[in-house]
C-alpha cells in the first residue's frame, strides 16, 4: 500500500457520512526535553538568568508546567491526556550533576499520563532507566524491549497501557529505535526487536480487549513514525520523538501539524522544552478518527514561568552556577553546532571539536580526528564563552580515545557516517587532519570518495593514528569497525575540557569551514 501523506492543516474530514462524532480527546505532548531544565537560548543551550529576565529565552520546565497547567484549566471537564515521547535525560549540567533526579522530579511536578523510553534514558546503562522507572509517578513504557533477562529491569517495564479518560479506554503503545544499542548504553540483557512488528502485536492485543482508540507514543524518529502510521493497522494517532522534528502550521516547519498518513495523524514537537504540542482528536461511535486538529505552542517569554518550579530550579542550579559561569574563551562569531548542519555537512562546531582533539594528541603519532555529529548538542553564540556553553555542546562526559587502524577501516568508518544521513542520524563524521567527499545517493559501500589524509590520498593498507571520543571508539553510532583497533587508549581527558582549552589558546576563536567535507 502506498503511503499517502497529506500536508494539510488543522481540520480534516476523514469519513464522509460516518457516525456522529461524539468523543473528543486532547493530547498534550512533549519530546526530547534533553535536560533543558532551565530556559534555553535560540541556540537551544542554557540561557543566562539575565537574558531570561530580559525576555530573550524560551522553554525550561517552569514554562512547560505553566502551559500544561493552563491547558488543563482551559479544558477543564474535557478529555485530556499528557504524554512524553522520551529522552528526558542528557543534555545539560543538570543531568551531568544529578544524573536524572532533577528530570524525574520535574516530570512528577508537571504530571504526565505516560512516557515512552528514549534512547538517552540508557546513557548510564540499565541503571539509568531503572532510576526513571522507580522514580516516575506515571507509567513509562516501551513495547519492543525484552528486559526479562535483566536483573535490574525485569518486571519493571510494560509494553503498553490503557488509560480511562471520560468513560473511554485509550490504549497507548510504544516503540524505541532499535539502533539504541549503538546510540546509548543498554546492557546485553536488553533485547530489541522490530518496531513495527511489536507495535502491531500490542495494537492487536488491545483491540482484542475491546480498546478502539489507540495512540502510538514512540521514540523512533519521524521517518519511522510515518512508516508506522502506514503499516500498523488499528492505530488512531502517532505521537513521536527522537528526530527533534518541528510540526507546525504557524511557523516554518518540516511538517504540517498534524501530517496525515492515510487517516492516521502524526505529530512531534521539536525538542529541548521549546514547544508543547496540542493534538485534538475526534472519534466517531466506532472509534474511528473523524478529525485531527491542533498545533505546537511556542514557549517564548510571553509564557510565564511557574513560580514554585522556577524557585526549585534556581535552588538546584546553585551548586553548578560557578562552574557554568566561568568564562573560558571568546568567539568572534556564532559557532554553528546545530543538528541540521552537523549531521549532514561540515559544520563549524564539528571543525572546532575535531581540531581540538587532534591538536591535543598530535605529538602521539595521531593524524586524524573523527567526531560523530550526534555528539554535538548545541551552538555557541559569539562573544564570551562560558564552561556552561561548552558543556551544553558536549554534555556526555566523553573522554579522548586514541587508537590505530588501517586506511581501509577509516573509509569504512566514513561509510558508516554517511549511512543514515537522510534520517539525520548522529553518526555523520566531522573530521580533522583529513578530507573526503560523500554522495548520499550512491550505493552502499560507494558513497565515500576522494579521501585525503593531510595532502596525500589515503593508503588503504597503511596504519593511521586516530583520535575520537570513547563512545565512538567503543562502537557507538555504528562505529563497530573501531572495536578491533590497535594500541587503544580510551581514558584521555574530557572532551569538553579539551575543547574549552583549545578555544582559550586560540582566543578569540574564529569559527570556520574549509571544505574538508564535500557533499554531492
């Protein structure tokens, strides 16, 4: 069956002559908050208190709470659920310092009805997800994970759930991207299976139980969500995350809100606490969706911050304020580290990080630096640069890793980096000490050409010294070809510290691109 994506806005009559629609459900949703507990700048990193008071910031959990509570009041007496499509963890010093405690506390204060497991909930292994499962005062689900072999997670994670809302049963099913084994750190005891197959099984189970209204709450990315909407029968809506995609009818966006795949609406609400999504579904007597309307709501300075939560966030920020405020460098212009650029083309932030890595270890026989684009989490505005800015860009506490591999292995690594460009995957290779050309439309295994190391064509038989971060060296983001590297040392200095020190040494740092990556 061909997928039909209708990029129409708001109201869509789906079934002429259907039974009278008598049940309306308001679905409020967020995704990929990524520890943006405090307000953020237009670059998605943590905003200063001064800029926030000046009305220049967005989001933060206090604004998320205000908007959701405001919607609760406006829709009092109507059918209303609040969903989170995953990735509360990782992305700011709040997570680095408190390891999930703050995210859990704030989610409990805001109040959710269900959350999908995101890949970054596994950043600190099974233990990190266990903390969420034990601490959340609402269900956290994922349908394509078998955790029965895990001594930590067994019996704690459900496939799906049913919510009673206004006298009707609302089924919630969920799937997590199967490449989480490459993008995070689940243990080998966590077994992943196909997203579509498992969603279909869970939908069928709920349907057999008499549930006629079923929503998929996924963390798989927009491309997979659209495929799910097409292929999983019995779904009434898909609420997604993972790809940080903006659906909107009022702003320039990737997709209309909602985007219809056949008669199934698909939505997502960008990331980083900047938006809250509001999907309005109307069902007929048989549980069929007859209209799907709504939009994402921008949480700018016009949205006041919840006073109680704002005070608590300030209290939590106290112990890390001194570190965040420390000025470590100066940038002569904005340093672009946006997801859109660093996962698809040469980007200024990728050059900075790769240059910094290579500069630190160049006297150790290292010629090449490779940084995964997904490890770059924000941009930095021009002017004074604080350690907080750097840690927002590089929040994972990765260390420098040096190792030696053949030229053929390096080309294989670059092929891996190009393998999911159309999906905006984090494996895209930002580099230093080398250059290459990528043709995303070419056949697998033939996408990389014109690879140069320094001024010389790469020698596939020669052994080269490489520096990356320990996550990539240990196979993260698909870089499994580095697992068998020689003379490995994974315990170098913290990548954020290395980057900050490099900027200090080159102050004022001038961001640039120089053509080291060519995309056809």
